[in-house]
């Protein structure tokens, strides 16, 4: 078919050669008939378009073109047949997969002998590589144009923000780029420049420049994002078509300045060459920013040096003035004035730490500060300010960080410059703008340092003056104390020579007022109640003080009554601070008494004999050593009260018999009586040692009692029959102290004691001229259920001569002969033998006989017969 179609002018061999060349030519080839139908295609055509050669034979070529190209083909194909050739005819041809391929055709027409067209011979070239080259050239040309425009901007514009805005406008103004952004970080703080053409507002831009995104770009140098509308770095919160983006780090000389971000039109991804050009643009921007940074730093340093020089001169003047300051207040005024004058901060204050209030309080302030805020105080809860004082580190304080009251007083959006002044406090100034100049802060810190140094000098001088005064005062006080202690020695000597408690009280008061410390002294004795005091002695000019106050009041108690009520020392260091306590303080001040001390006079059981009070015209007169010395005097008074009580028992005179009923189950003999379920009668004290007191009692029902049962009582250390059990005498050993020894310290003697399981009746003999109340208080301090049942007047038990005879015996002689007498050793027949006595005293029989013979010679006729009715009873508290 091809041979016949080719015309007779061609022989078979030549045509066959043409067919081979056509079929295996490197360019796509096709042959159409005069109707535009495909007659033949070569292998390159099939490979290019993907169709089957046999399947397309006979198809109209226009079916393989786009609609516009098919119309063009239909229009120019007849012209091609007439002209015989075409060159560079472009069509958009459709591949088998539907891809549109731009191609350029060159062709010639084969005619027959009559000149009619037989077929066409055409080959086409794929235009895509060429167009891509042209597109790349155009894009690179546009990139270079943009970079050239940016470079011109970098040369012509000095202001950083103006330059960056121009850069983003240039970049975003090209159809090769979408929106562009420059984010500055580092020293310049976070700042954003949004380029022209962006649909994002400033908030959107700030939102997508996350720390993760900025850090990633700075870390990698440049970051290509395949789609900036999706994670991980979504830069279009409102969505939109997917498009690529590139982030380029702005870094130079080891300093990171920020990130340059460029978006690309949808469907256009940057090539490596384009990325390299944008990275070069980023490098140019980095150099520009670095140069401007260096220039600004140079200018800043020059300005800084100039300002420092000016402020140093002013600071020197301020320091010179401060060095001459004689007080902290004067120094603070000079510092505040210097801050206002030199730095131009109108609102300045110095806050000092008040230990009592535990807060930073204003110590000096400018007029403007005082007018605006008055007195301010910052406590540890105001962390923003307190941290400056605690850490000694300067800080810019946002008022919003303070509590509600301070925030309201200082006003919104206020910034405070807080600079520490060592341990003293802080220097505080209200900032005049959002930023604080480094030079201003440095000058404030230097000023604070000078202030701290001068404060140290002022305080050292004050401490030196105070120490000098303190030494002088201490020397005077030492001399005064020495005289006072000498007086205390005279008090002790005088007390030893007094015969009565009234004389004793008078001696103490007179000796105390002889010192230059005590102006007035008096002693009160409790009456019906502890706070009902009767003055028994006084000395010194009382100026009507005691007459003006109520010593019987049970409300609004004075110092003496409080001491009696609490059984403790009451010190009033400064009477002026106690005016609210009642009339006593006003009367004391009226009498020019500035300090008062009241000391209870009592024994170790808390039995109150009275109250010793002293008044002084000196504030804090009775502190430390003086107060301790007065406490010793009060103890001496208590001791001599007991001495006088004991002396009264050794002299002939009127006495009282006091009968008490004790129902307290802790009373030891009452506990023994309950345990034995029988009556007991106290016989005598057999012996008193430091760790034990031995008591002889008579048991009403010996058969119902046993030593083992008595020893089961907790307070009984040991129990045993004294002599024959039938005699019914038990020897009980108690843990001291015991009632008989305690009452003897107050001048009382045990007359008798009878105990049943319900109660004990105790009779004490007591000097008639001694107050009964201390003795009664002693019993009440030992036991809870104690009642005074009877009070009887009697004569003395024995003369002093009798006592002197008793005192000639040794303790052992007295114990053994007393036990022998009350145990029935001298009865006929004997109720107890010498062997029994020896066994109970854990000594030999011969030793008992020796002690008895010696004691009998001195005491038997004079002592034992005269006290045959003694029924004293002993027991332990």
C-alpha cells in the first residue's frame, strides 16, 4: 500500500530504505493522507504518545489534539497541502494517558505526477523541555531581579524596620512568591514584619512563629516546607490551597537575628538554584542586620560612655556630699535629690527594712513620689519587690505583679526600677518608659553601692558612739550593781539578827531603799485571798502611792497582786507602757516610779508568805543581775519566815492546836488504813534519813493486819511488826518528804493523828503569834480534801532548856530511845525486847543497849515523861 501510494517515480529498493529510516528515526514521525487521517507512525511516535500504531491507523489526527489545537489543525491543514511544507507549527497533543504535550511540527507534502497530494511526512518535537528551560530562565531572571532590588534597598536604607518592610514588599510583589515574613529575635526582642500581599494579620504571624519553628530554622540554616498549610508548621490558620514555603535563618558572626520566611504560589516548588538564591538573600539580610547591629552597638557604646562620664561626675558630687552626711536621713535626702537631678527620674524613694514590722518601708522619697504614693510598704508577700531585697539583684518590677492595693496606688502599666542597697533595703524609682537604659540602671546600682558604703560608715560611727556610751553606762551600772550587792549582803546579815517577821520585813525594806536603785520598797501579806494584801512594812517616799491604790481589789490587779496570784515574779520595765492596766500605773507615774518589780515570798511548795515590791525612778531598773539579786532576797525572806516559825516552837509561849481532817485517798496512812481495813494511830517518828522516814503506828486490829499487806501500798517502802505482833505496832518506812517534816519547817509540831479507812484526824501544835494561813496553804498544796475542824489556844509544849537537852543526843540515840519508849521497851513486862530493836535498826543487841544507856542518862526523866501524851502523826505528801 505504501509503494502504490508513493508514486511510480520511486523504485522498491529506495522506498524500502526510506521506510526503515522513517520507522527507526529518533524523532516522532507520522504520515497523513489528504483527509488528515493517519496513514503511518513510527516507533518514536508510539513511545512518545503511548498509542498502538495499528489502532490509530485511519483515525483523523484532530482527535489526538486538544480542542483548540484540533480547530487550528482543521484550519491550516488545507493550506499545508497547498504550500507543500510547514515549519514550527505548534499543537497541544494528547497522550494515551490524557497528558497534554506541547509539540512543534515540521512537515512536507508528497504529490503524485498530476500534482495532487498523496501523503504528508511530518515529525514533531516535544516542547516541554524547552519551555521548562525558558521557564527556569525566566524564574531565575525574576529571582535575580528581586535580589537586585533587595540589594539596592540594603544599600540605600539605613533603618532596620524600614529596610525589612521594603524587602518583604519587593519579595511579595513578585508573582514568583507569595507572602513573605521577617521575624527578628535576640537583642532586638521578638518583632515581626508582615510583607505586602499577605492575608495574615500580625496576630496570625506571631502565632505561627512558634519557638519550635524558629528554633528549627535557626538550627538547620534553611527549612523547606512542602506545605505551609499543614502540620507540623501550619502557617495559614484559615486553610487555603496547599503551597510550599522556605524558612531561612538570619545569622551572622555567631549572632542569630531571626528568620526570613517565603511562601510560593500553589503548584510551584522552588528549585535547588532558587533555594540557593533565597539563602543568598538571607545571607545579605544577615550581613545588613549584623552591620546595623555593630553600628548601633558602636553608637550605643559612644552614647553610653558620654552618659557615663556625665553621670559619674554627678555621682562623684553626690558621693562627696554623702560622705559628709551625719545621719541616715540626711544621706537619703541627698541620694534621692541626686537621682532626680542626675538621672531625671522624678519619682524616687529609698526603702529600708523595718525589723519590727517585717517590711520594707519608705525612709526617704522625692516630693513627687510622696505626692503620688505617700507611705508605701512592701512585705515578703510582695514577691516582685521583696525578691530584689532577698537576692540582692536589681530588677524591673511590673506593677501588675503586686497585690491589689499597691497595684491600684501605683497605677496600671507602671514599671519600677528596684536596686538593692545591701542588707539595708532598696532604691526604688518609677520608670518613665517601657525600657530602662543600661546606663541609668548602672548609675542606680553605683549610687546604691555608694549609699550602702556611706550607710556602713554612719552606722559604724553610731555603733561606736553607742558602744562608748554603753561602756560608760555599763561602768556606772557595774558600780551601782556592786553597791546593790553589798546592800544584799547587809540584808542577809540583818535578817539573821531579827527576832520577828515584822522586824524582818522592815529591815529588808529599809536596806533596799538605801541603794540608789530602789526608791520605794514595801511588803504585803495576803489576808483572806492571795490578792488581798495588807502592807506590813515599807520604806522610802511612797508619795501616797500605797494609799491611792486598792490592795484588796480582785480586778485590775497591780504588780504585787499579780505576783501573789501567779506565784511568779512580775517585772514592769517601763510603767509608761502600762497605763491601760489601771490606776496603779498612773499613781506610780505620779510618784515618779518608772519601773516596778514584785516578787512572791514563798516556799518550795508554793506556800505564800507575802509579796516584796520595789519601785525605781529608772526605766528597766530591775532587769538581769538586779532582778536576780531581788529574787534572792525574796528567797531569803521565805527561808527566815520558816526559821522564825521553827524558833517559835522552841520557846515558851502561847500556842494553837489546829485540828485538820484529811480525806484525800493519796494520804499514805489513810491508804494503809484502807488497805488493812482497820484503824491506825500514829505513835512516833522512829527515824528520818535522806531517802526514808520510819514511822511507828498502832493497829486497832492486829489479827486483821499484816506487814505484807501494808507493804502493797505504793508509797510504803517497807513494813514489819515492831516487837510482838500481838502488841499491834507496825514499823512503816515511807519515801520522803513527809508531812511531819514539812510542817516543822513552818514551826508546827505533830500532836496526834488517828486514821480510819474513811478519814484521818491530824492535830498540829503551832505558835500563836505565827499566821495560820501559810500552814493551811501547805496542807492544801499536799492534799486536795483538807478541812480545818478546830482551833484551840494552849500553852507551850516545852521550854528551851528541854530542847537543848534533846539537842545533845545523836540522831541514832534519839531514834532508838524514841522507838524503845513508844514500842514498850520500858513497860513491865516489856512489849519489845532489845533483840527486836536491834533487828529493826539492823544493828547488834549490844549496840542497842549502848545507845539506850547513853540516851537514858540525858533524856528519860526530862523528855519522855513530859511528852507522854504526844500523838504526833507523820506521813508523806
